[in-house]
C-alpha cells in the first residue's frame, strides 16, 4: 500500500496523528463506491427478475407461480445461511477480495441463467438463482464497511446510502426490464407463445450476463481494498483496536457476541427486520397482489415496482444526507418508521380507489420510506455497536430482514388465496409495522461512534 500523503517519519500507522487522517484522493473513493454500486446493481436485478413475471415464467417451464416465487425466496434463505460466513470473510480479507468474489459469482450465475432458458432446465435456473443468493450475502454487508474505510465522518452516511441504492436500482431494473421485455403467457392480453417467452428470457439473460461480466473486469482492474490513510478518527481508532480484521474465528465469534449485547441493538434488529421484511415481501408478491384487484395489470406491476424502487433511491440518499447533516439517528429512525406506516395505509386506500394511477403514487411514497430506512438502520447500528465491524452489524440487520421477508411472503401468498385476500395482506403489513415502531421507540440514543469521532 502506498504511504500516507504528507506523513512524516513515524506517522504512517493508523491512528498515529491527525496528519494520517485524510479523506484523499477524492476521485478515487467515489470511483470505488461507483464500481461497487455496479456489482450490487447486477445482483439486485437478479432477486426479482423472475418473480415479477411469475405467470410468464411458470407457463414457460410448465410449473406453478408459487414455485416461481421461490426464486425470490431463495435469495432470502441463502442469505440467512451465508450471512455470518460472508461477514467474517469481509472482516478477514477486506473489501477487494469480497467485492471480487461477489462480481465473479454474479457473472457465473448470470451465464448459468442464459443456459437455463429451456423448458426442461428449471433446476439449472434455481441453481443459478441460489448462487446469486450467495453473492447477495456478500454485497449487502459491504456498504457501511466501504463507507467507513473510504469516507470521512461527514460523508459516511451519504456513502452508505449510495452503496445501498446500487442494490435498490438493481431491484428497480429487475421489476421493469422483465415486465417490459418478456411477453405475457398464452391466453393473456398481449400474450405470446412459449417460444416467444423463451426468446424474451434469453434476451434478458444476455443483458444481465453482459453487465455482470463488465463489472467483474472493473473490479479486477481497478477496485482497491482501502486508501493509504484512515479517512476519520473513528476509523483510525477502530484499526488501532484491531477491529478492521479479525485474526481467528473464535475472536470473530466473541466480537459477534459483544455486538449483539450492545444496548439497543436487539430492538433495532427487530425493527429493521420488520421494515425490510415488509419491503421485500411487497416486492415479491406485488404482481399477485395487483392482479387480485386490477385484472391484466402485469405490466403495471413491473412499473409500479420500478416506481417504488426509484423513489426508494431518492429516499435513501435523502436520509443519508440528513444523517450526515444532523447526526439525529434516533429521531430520523422514528420519523421514517412512522412515515412507512402512513404509506402502507395510503397504499391500501389506493387499491380501494379503482384508479391505477393512485397505486403508482402510493407505491412511490411506500418505496421512499421503506427503502430510506435501510441506510438509517445500517448507520444507527454502526453507532450502537462501535467499534464492532460495520459489515457484521449490517449483515445481522439484513438477515433479520430476510427472515421476516420469508415469513411475510409465505403468509401473504396464503392470504392472497382467500376472498379479498389483498385487504388482509395490507392489514397484516400495517399491523407488523406498528410492532416495529414500538420497538424503535425503545432504542437508546447511544451514539458511540460519534463520541469516538469527537474524542481528542
């Protein structure tokens, strides 16, 4: 690694003095963040690319829509199994090897999906989706870690938010691109033949595989593990304490136990799990939910999903900027949670209205608040658990969200089978958000990382 700019003799080590704490070079740190965003975008696309067109995919492979929805649930299950090993790998090897492994896994999964475009290769499709789910274990833990390693204390929340929206933008494209490019099944309005659907799936597959391959080349040629100097006092202190890399699995497990015991973290874990679970479940069942109210609205489902995720990008960045500007972690957490509950109430009302445009508006509000909570939760967890590794705390939050998403998705799919099941789904989502808001109110405003940053 190159020497710290401007560091004199004895000043090259982490935490050795103010001269070592430099958020330079500016262009390089944004380049690292941009490359990671492409990698996580490519992975986020693959989460919902089949579930949003479950009727077309089910017809092509000769299976049921419930089976196709498991392509999304598989992401969540693999995350629950692989999150802790992935977080340990990040903490042990650093950012470069983690992002490189993720980019390679993305590319392999995408090319396997190209090969799986044949009606008798559903098992290959699921294998590729499982591999993409494993990659998800690595990319979801990276944003707060990358932000802490590369960015100064007045930029870290914004950088985390941008890292998060890379995945969300992938989700948005996963909603929109298949809905636009893949034809409806035979018999539906605008439907095509099974051969037409296969051709459309192949086109989508080649697009994703091309993007994944390009992102892998970028990581190999350009992506770096860390800047020569820690960009903030908090990062310098964490490195000095030895938290940037854990030498053994036993030490990592001990740090994990300490992290979980941090005051307020368990309440945040439950609250974040509920919020993220609601968001993920809503994306998975959106097509079935909308078709329960608006017949022949397959394209609208994809575009509403796109609207939700794009508005979520705005919400995420806005929340990151507000955190950097105010450092009001507890207050912003409560506010975003309350707005999420209001948004689901309005979304329910829009389904009653009979006007599809109201669903777009309500979906945009729901997307902005639910997605805006992701960087807020990650950064609040980093504050509560400092100096524990950011990748571990964010990984645990994401795991809670995946677990809740599995439960909520399976429950909502069952409710959709009932008469007026869509109403029961919305009511249940509102009820669990009320529970999450109650947990949020009990979290202490214990900003340990902020105190370390202000320490002399």
